[in-house]
C-alpha cells in the first residue's frame, strides 16, 4: 500500500490527478474479500487519510474495452460564505 501511495502522490504533484486501474487496486483491496460498497469505503478512507479525494469504481473506455479503476485528486478547500 505504501508503494501505491507513493505512486499516487507523485502523480498528484505532476498532474493534480491519478488514475489507478483495477489490477493495482486489487493488490491492496482484493474484491473477493469484501462487498463492493465496503471495498469502496476502504479505498475512500485510504484517500481521505492522506488528504486526497477519490472517485472509485469508475469505468473507463479505452481501445481494449471497458476497464475499471479509481481516479484520485487533491482535496480542494471549499469556501462557503467567505469562511474556510
């Protein structure tokens, strides 16, 4: 999981986002060990603990077909009524 975190952090510094495909997610969060909703919550908790946002279980279309993965981004601070 540390290697995945380093990869995501580096990509966020370079691009502001990172796409992690299902085969990489599977190494840290095996799908056969938990329900989809529980697994998604674990991935989001991992992201939030590092100050990142995560849109998990996204399906992408590429030349090889439909693939699954997660999109990571830096969390942004929302300003509401002039307060942070």
